[in-house]
């Protein structure tokens, strides 16, 4: 078995793993093609495809679905149709790499963090599979070509049980303590009209929001940088929101994006292989509520850190430097009950925990204990 690359380089995708979209099912319980179902403006197929394309240089479709093919993404008919095991067999047979990562076409919230965890655990194993209280997740998992002989033997004997197959290979299970926060939502599959209706009725899930506040020149941005880096190192998906009381511009005069905005576009997007940027015009003097902004743009994150919003009722960490001011914003003339921590360059006697201004680790521990566990 080849030694894997255990980390994803910032400027490259895996070349020793093929992404495989499983699309050979008949969607009988749903009564219509699950791959083509739309959820939040995208088909379920496109949601899984985008995730695989983010990580893997090669992506194929396992199943006779020419309608889903894209340039450089072929559809491969199953040799043994009618089961998940047959789809895994198709992907491994067709792949030119030793490894495949499989994903189904019925996951509304496929999570890249689970992909990363699985990839990090593959050394020395034939497969890496999430295992939760509800059972195995065989169709959002990693498989090595070492699995092919046992798959072939079972399929030829009309044996299709994944559990029986797992008894024959060297498998690494990823149990809930090793899965990222929010894994329950990430591993949801939509199989019936009732499940689809339920998930469509759910209000958008929003992450906890914490505001870093301070008087100007105290070091809010510096602390934010450290907290973001620390949370990312621990595997969380982090959003950052900067509040500007004045008008600002990110599309500079003369640029194409500026010209499109000036022409009257209410929303202007710039896309590239690395990122997407959006300029959305607010109605005059009608800045949307922060809660609305978070729900619209940050629902896929674990936590959002903001800079500013000191008048809000969001949970707050205040940054304090004695040379800048003896008094705190949240424990000065006014008492702010939303304050739950302080980062200070000098000792303080307060009714909330006080950390050294450079102790991002301690502050991160506090945030995780209070909001992410």
C-alpha cells in the first residue's frame, strides 16, 4: 500500500485518490431521482461533486448515468448493479489510483472536515469508514484497491451486505469522538419524501457568534488572528466578520468588478478556483441584521468571530490594555451581561475569567467549552 500524503497542500489536490460519486441507485423510496433534487439552490449531485472536486484531481461517476456526466467526469456502468457494494466495486475497478473516496448523491450537507479526517487515518488500512451510533457510513468513506478481491468474491456469490464485507478487510473505523463537531448533520442522507420535507422545513442552522470588542488601538484584530489560527488548528470551520460603521469598497475604481457594480448590479460575484467574493448592495441606510447575515452566509461554519458590534447582545470577549484605558467597555460605566471573558495585559479582578492578552490557547479552551461542546 502506498504511503499517503496526510495533509492537503494549499495549492494542490490529491492525485493518489479518485473521487467517486455513487449514482447507481434507483431512488425507489424517494419516487424521483435523488441526484437531481434541489436543496438551497443546488442539486444534491452538485453538492457532492463540488466537495470531491475540491479535494481530488480525478472524479468519476459510478453508475449508468450519462445524464450526470460532465467534461472529464465519466459515468461508469456497474458490473454488479443494485447495491452499495456494487457501486464501490465499480469505483475501484475504474480508478487508476490505489485509493478512492466515495460520496453519495443524497447528502444535503457533505462536510469537508470528515473527508480530511478520513484521509489522515488511511495509513496501513484497506478502508476508513465513519461509524456512528446509527451504524456504518459506507458510502462516505475511503477504500483501497486491496478491497477488490473480497468484493469480487462476495458479488459473484450474490452477497451484498457491507457488514460481511468489513469482516474480511483491514478496516479503520472513525468513531464519534474522532469526528468533527456537527457530524450528525453532515452525515444525513435523504431517502424518502418525508425526510426531504422535514429538512426543507428546518430553519437554517446558524453557528455560535462571539464578538471581540475593545477600545480602538487595543489589539482586537491581533487577538482575532490568534483565535482563528488556534480554532483552525483544532479542526473547526471559522468565520470572521468585521464591522465598519462607514461605507467601504472592495472593488476598486476602474476594475471590471467596480464597473459592473457602478452599472447597477445589486449583487456582483467574482469567482476563481480558489475563492468567491461578493459585493451585495444594501438598501440606503438599511444594514441587515447580523443574525440575518450569519444565517445567509455562515450556516456551514462551526463558529463565527466578529470584530466590533460592541452594542450587540452577542457573547463578548473584551481586549484590555492598561496603558490605553483603565476602564473596560463592558465593566465600566455600563455593565454588559454578555461579557464572558477578558484578554488583558495586566491582572484584573472581575466576575468573568481573565486571560493574558496573548493566551489564545486558554481563550480557545473557554470558547470550545462554552459554545462547541
